[in-house]
């Protein structure tokens, strides 16, 4: 059974936490003690029903203010699929939290209040989903019960959002009218929305298909550990352990080790105490090569037929995550897969006003700012453009003084 990781995004009071609570409650994915605490809670909706948002509002401040601050992860499964949900904040001051929650998501649910339609925050969330290259998008038009389940209202929102999707470059968008509060079209189809002939939200989540890049040409294995037991029994044993981040490797594949550029072929692939003919993305393996090559942690093994870019001057999108502004005079650390090296912000190309999508050419980057920069690294990085291979195109910036992660990078292209 595969796992679908998805994120919910929407403005304050759009009903993100209630929608997730409804998914868990109606699909009977709540533990007995959680169910008991839910029924015992004093938090009720205006109509006296249980406030299902309690299931995701984990922080005391969230419960007191009725807003989402941190990313809350929830897990549930049906007969068809397992799910990991990231309930992300809608406030602009928590943009970094949303970027963190969305970084590994395969699908995004963007909530729109049926009474308000497409608003400024919708633009912001859609831009972030596009920036992070999330494959599938569901636009859940929520609170349909408050507009008398009007088909005209729904169709107007769909038309408006299609214009926005074109601007930010979103594809694979599905539109579903729902009421999280009443449970309409969340888990079960609703007779009150009889004009809608598509799937309920859960049915769509169970059946949506994500593209998996398993081509050999995009095979990437960042080396995490060089295995050298140096015992009498394993005197000549030399393996390179790591997790295949994308693509697939096969025994006898021609491979290149970067950044050195040396080539060899795979003689054996080990998975625990078994030997495999193939290692696919997500598998942690130990690879043996036909030749003895000087390889260390931070190097990356790639298929010789499809090599990544190799450069120490890289254009990248940046989301700044620290309360301290970015300082171009400082030397930071960049962590790309298993490699951590020093870097500097060579140039700030622009920032993006994520509410209007306009470019701002000021050079200061503060908390939650997003824009395009050029970084210069102490050694060349072997990377793929993020839009082509997220696994080998993402990186983080670390403040070497505090060891705090201060920025998320989407690497775009080498700079000549």
C-alpha cells in the first residue's frame, strides 16, 4: 500500500483544521482516547456539534486563538491507501512553516471560502505550491452550506481560480465543492450537491496517481557512509551506503561519481542481507563498484547516461526562515543531500511579493521573504534543477554560528 503525503493550505477561518478533523472522524481514523477527549471537550460549533478542529490544533496558543501556527502532521489509512497530512498555517508570518510542510508533499489541498472566493491569500498559497513543484492540486471550495450549495457560486470560483492557476503555472488541478462543518462531500457524496458529479474528497485522495521518476538516467545516490569493516573475513569489502534519492540503479549500470568525475560500474547492490538486481528511489542500499575509487561522504553516485549540473555558482529560489535578516557579508553553510560546505550569497536578483506576484528588487531578505539569489559554494555541487528533480534540487542554508537552518533553497541552474 503506497503513502500519499499531502498538505492543506488556506486563509484563516477557511476551515483547514475542521476539514482534516472531518476526514479523520468520518473515516473512523481516530483512536478511542482521542474520540473520548473530543466528545468531552467544551469547544462546540454554533449549531452545537463537535468542533473537529480540536483534532489538529495541538499547541495551546492554537486552541486559544483558533488559528493554526505550527505544521501539524496526522496519519491515517483506508483500505486503499495510507496518508500523511500536513496542516499548514494560513498566516503570512508563518510562510516558512508552510514551505517546510509542503517540501515533501505530493498533493496540496487549497481551501477557498465559498463566501469570499479567490482572495489575496489564495494567490500566496498557490504561488508557494507552484514554487515547490507539488504535482497534484485540489481546490476545495469549502462552506458550501453557507451559500445554499449554489452551483453558480462554485462555477464562478472555478473560473477565477483557473486564471490564477495559469499565472502561477499550476497544472493537474481538481475542483471539489465541500462543507467540512456538515461533512458534505468530504468522505461521502452529498445529496445537497447533486449537481456535482465528481468524486468526494477522500475518494479522490484514494485514487489520485502521482508520477514516479524511476528512469535510470535520473538515478542519484548521495553517499552517506563508506562501509569498510577491515576484518579478516571482509578484508576487501568496500561498499557505499546511502538512500537512492531519485531514479533507479541496476547491477552493471555505468555510473559516475561526482564531483570527482571518475567512472565505474555497479558490481553488486546490497539491501540488508540480500542482494538486489535493482535499487529504486527511497531504498537505502549499499552499492559496490567494479573499481576502487576514492569516494567519501557527500559525494554522489549518478548514472553516466544522465548527469546533473556541476557548479559552484548557482541560481536558486530562496525562502528565508530566520528572524535575523540575511547578511551577504557572512559565510553560511549549504547542505545538499549528504554534503555540507561553506557558501556565500553572491547576488540577490529579486524578491517576490507573494500576494501580488510582482518582483521587488530590494536586496534585503527578512523572515518569510522569497526570491531569487545566486550562491557561491566552496566546492562544486552536483545538482539537478528543482523543477526537474526535487530530490536532487533542494538544499538548505545553515548559520554556521548557531547551526540554525535559516533558508530553504530550490536550485535552478548553474551560472556561467
